[in-house]
C-alpha cells in the first residue's frame, strides 16, 4: 500500500468519524479524534458485517483495500454512542 493510498484511507476514515460524531452529537476532539473513530469504527463495522453475514453496501476500493461505507459508518456511530454513554455516566458518577 502506497503513502497516497494510506492518506486517502485516513481521509475517508476522518470524514466517516466526523459524520458519526455529528449524528450522535458528541465530539472526541478534532480531526485526529474523528479519524481514530473512523478507523476503529471501520474495524467494528466490518467485524459486525462479517459476523452477521451482511452484504457489502457501497464498497469503495482504494488500491488493494475495500471499504464498505455503510458498515464503517454504522460501526463508527456505535463507537461514538458507546463512548458518549460511558463519558456521561462517568460525569454523573462524579457529582
């Protein structure tokens, strides 16, 4: 995988992470946080899709890698939602 392909994949992950943070209404902080959410959410979404034998919806191929946009977005939304609940619970417990 070339450097350009890696940067394109990270840009896609950042956009998907930012979309998930926007939809949930919870931000982890900046574009780096959104990129991390996108990458981890992509792994979660891919794992869920394979475990549940779901079809590929909106796949995008970058070099030799394929990203399934719907499952990556859903995995990112699940991750941000979980982090939002955990952080809210932690702040309520401190009061």
